[in-house]
């Protein structure tokens, strides 16, 4: 629980009935979800389900047409993305979006650009380099020479430099080798334990999502199709067939999710 003014809250993020449009096209249709303090929540869903759109709406990059988003008990709907970061919400986007011509150090310092206490910034820089010793080796070199895995570490490190309370992670495993993915997810686990971070993770790799998360939402065509503790969601037959590759033939000998076309 944290205290905001005179109110005690236990959800760091609360979203209700969120709708987002791209022009006339609706992308999110009444999404409601929450992330508790210190909790790791995963968002699963097929391509185009709306996962990236949801993260962009939370970090203020997209303006919802309806619904509410509150962070630490306060609405962040009318707040600029940069101020949302200063409030403690960091977004690690799909594709990392690092600056290739800036050095590793400059990329990391961008995460701390709104912070004034340089002593604390230096302490956090030391911590990032402790978590990601690879970044130390290339500290004063241009980020373009980093491998894909190191770039993902840089993007995570940059997010940590803003001193977040909640991390939004968009497919951190994308395009990386299984060994690097394992390393990155073990560091994410450490973040959560050492720093008490809350995490909202978008991940196509359901196994990774279940390993990291306490709670899971499944998005389908812009709606929450299923949600529950990771044990409950993991045991659903649809999830086992669609995401975990465990084939359980139905009476007709066909995959259930293919027959029904939807899980709702
Ligand atoms: P993926 O795993 O492929 O990234 P996703 O679940 O993150 O998929 P989104 O990228 O959020 O899905 O897309 C949700 C829907 O919004 C899709 O139908 C997509 O085509 C549409 N969409 C996304 N970005 C735009 C855009 N800039 N303009 C128009 N439609 C968009």
C-alpha cells in the first residue's frame, strides 16, 4: 500500500474502460486492468490485439477517446509523456529505440534528464552498470556497435535511470537469442526483487511471461478476453494450445481455439 494524499492505495496502475482509436479505427475496446504495487503483470495476445497500443496510451503517447488511467492513485490522462516519466512510469518500447550515434553513457543519461540530484543519478548509474556489466565495456562508445541483446540492456538501463516505480516492457525478447533472453529475464527478476518494481510486460513468448508474472491478461481484438493468476491462466486449455504448444485434441480432433475463433 502507498499513501497518496490522504488515500491509501494498493494498485500502482488502474485502467478502466479504455478506448483508443487510430482515426476512425478502434484499437482498444473498453480495456480494464490493474497492476498492484510490486506486482508483475503480463499482457498476452496475438499480433494486432492491441498490446502496444495499450502501453502507448499508458505512457501518454496516444490519447484515449474514452476511459481512465490512474497511476499511484492519480489520473495521468492529461499529463505530458515526459511528466509521466518523472512521476515514476518508464516505458521500454518495442524495438528498443536507443540513439545509435550517442554513446552508451549519453543514452543512459537521457533516462535521467529530468532529475536534478546528481549524487543520486550517479548512484543509479553505478547500479545500472552493476546489473549490466556489458554496458561498462562500451560506456564511452557509440551505441550503434552494441549487439541486439546489449541494446535491449541499454534500453532497460535507460529506463532504470529515470528511477521508475512501474516499468512498461514491450516485447523485450524480440529478435534475441534464447541465451540472451534468459539473461535479460533473470535481470528483470532481480529488478523486481531488489527494487520492488512493478512491471507490466507485453510478451509473445508465454513461457517467459508466466515465469516473470503473478497475474496475466489476454487481449483479443482490443478487448480483455481472459485474466487471472498465472496458475489459472496457464491451466486454461486455450492458452496451453495457443501459447504453450501443448496439443489437446477436442472431440472433433481439431484445435479448440480454431473452432471457436475466439476465447470469449
Ligand atoms: P504486435 O504484437 O503485432 O505488436 P499488438 O497487440 O501490439 O500487436 P497493436 O500494435 O497495438 O497490436 O495494434 C492494434 C491494432 O491497431 C491493430 O489492428 C493495428 O493494425 C492497429 N494499429 C496499430 N498502430 C496503428 C497506426 N499507427 N495506425 C492505424 N492502425 C494502427
